[in-house]
């Protein structure tokens, strides 16, 4: 058997981030507490370096390597750049939070970088095995990060729940993949698509495989009825970790759906579309309705995340390129909004006090009108109120559903968007119309304050370029379809 040396160049960003994560792990062992910031700055430099590498190696046409298991294309490049940017903000927001609670260790940043590598591998996967390896690398990093606060019972419980349920979901996904392999004889995504195109869509093995794959995917994005882990993990994990869980892995979820369902199983769209419609409606309904009853903002954001995943799936189930690009735009906007919302919770927290209750936002306008305004923008965008970019994100996915002829589904989506606006507007009411019960001045590093301002203002500042961003999303999807 002749061994062919793979072309390493398309995978250089992954190799660079992985190598730097290993290097930071070793360097951190020799750092004193006073020098711990070195790990943080090396991590941020790694993300910046990866962005430069990705831009320099960006290919016009898809480039396959590692025996066709890895692809570098526009979609992968866009998702990777989004992941670097979001993770950069996540680490910047987390720094003071970790330091105040005695968790400022290199492991947090190293695990975060390994999770980034997992997202990157999924973004570039063109083979079931590559996709699964990326998913597991990211998931294992998340399990360890959630249990990072070792003395916290709630964090350990959340990590255990996520680990056990995640293992079951991974098993289902792997079992589904194995059934599809049994039916098609290949694990290469494009080959699977070609083989299914020649088979009957009613093939019982394919349908069973598809059901297991959809169940695994729904768990990974936290969609109903596989959503039980989301509120417990968001609530139990330290806020800095919940911030990470609620942002970069959402981009991985998009890669997982696109590569697997669209790239490999699109000939079975008639079957998975029906399943996704049920999951989408349930996610929007249960996510929005239960979020209303929450008095803990992290749990509220968890149920909000479930409903947002329902909206994200609207674009996928339309089964047309415009819908896929709308979903890509939606997930990028959601990651930015989620980072900002968790950033505000971290901003209001301090050593010995977690600003997790909705009451902690009472009278924020009296304490700091600027930060109340930033939170106002974040909540309005999450609710989908114009003229924020969150409104355009919702509008585009609903338009794609209407174009696909599913008008009743579009009406249901609008109805639940209106219901969902209630709990976002309640936060605004608490900030502007209630008296402050907490009088402690808000203190945060200048870098965090600047980044948080940029994060929130982006939600209205990018409006003149919404068309340009959508065009980038369309070009990224063209590489796949």
C-alpha cells in the first residue's frame, strides 16, 4: 500500500492553534501567579495569528486534503473567522471574572483553544469521521470547562449531566452514521450523498440512520425534546464558562447541520424536513414560554437559546441555498448577542456576588446609564425589534420559510417571536422603571468595557453592511451546494 503524504497547508490554522494550545499548557506550568497574564495574552495572540493564517490561506475553490477527509472552502473560512472573533471576546470578558474567583489558570484558556480546534475541524469536515472527531474534541473540552470550579456542587452536577447526556447523544449520532455507512458503503460525505441519490428514499436502513442522526444533532444544539441539559448547564456552570458554551459551539452546530444534513443527506430532505419542522416548532414554543417563568437570567438565556435554535433551524428546513445562508447569518448574529448578554452578567458580578437574578438588573439605568443602554440594545436585538440586526436575522429566516411555501410555519414563528419579546422587555423594564436595590459601583477593566461597548453597538452599527454580510454568507454556502 502506497502512503501519500497529505498537503498540510490547508490545515495550517488548525495545526497552529493546536500547537499553541500545547505550548501554552507547558509554559503555564512555569508561570508564577503574578505572571499568569502571559497565558491570557498568548491565547489572544493565538486567535489573532489563526485569523491571519486563515485569511492568507483562504481558497477561492474548495481544496481537499487528508485523503478527502478535510476541506478548506469559503464556508469553513467564514465559520473559523467567526469563531476566532467570538472566542477573543469571550476570553477578554472572562479574565477578571476568573481572577476574582481564584480560577485564573492557564487550563481555562487551553481548554478553550482545544474547543476552538474542535469547531475548526467540524467546519472543515468532509468525512463522517472528521466531523465526529471535531465534535468530540469540542465536547470533551466543554465537559472539563463546566466542571472547572471544582468546589462548586452545582458546577460538578451540571458537568456530570452534560457528560452523561452528551455521551448518549454521541452514541446515537455514531449509531446513525454507522447505519448510513451500512446502506451507502462510504463515510465520505459527498460519496454518501451520491449513493443516496441512486437509492430509494424509503430505504428503511437509511431512514433509521437518519432518525438517530437527527436525534444526535438536536441534542448538540439543545433543541426540544433534547434540550434538558441546556438550562442546567447554563445555570450550574461558572458564568465565564456559560458564556463560552453559549457562543462558539453554536457556530459548530451550524457546521454540523450543514456538512451532515445538507452536504451528505440532502437527497433525504423530504424525510428530515418533517422531523425538523416538529423540532423547530417545539423549540420555539417551549423555549419562549418557559423563559417567561424564569427569575434567573442565566436560565432565561438558556431557554432563550433553545428558542433561537428553533429560529436557526427555520432556514435549514427550507431546503434551499437562500435559507442556508439566512441560517448562517442568524447563527453569527446570535453568537454576538449571546456574548454581549453574558458579558453584561459578568460586568455586574463581582467577587462573592453573582448577578444571576433578574432583580440584580433593577435600576441599572440609575447606576450606569451607559451600561443600561448597552443591555437595552442586546435585549432589543434578541427580541428581534427593529432597527437592530437581530430583527433582520429573524426576518431573513422567516422570508426563506415563506419562499419555501411554508406560510403556516412562518406565522407560528412570528407568533412565538412576539411571545418571546415579553421576557426581553421585562429586563428593560427592570433597568429603566424600577429602583436600584444594588448600589455598588460597576467596576471592570478598560479592555472589557471597550469590547462590551463594541459588542453591543455592533448590533446597530453593522446595519449599513447587512447586505454585504449576507452576500458573504451566500458565497460561503455556494461552496457547499
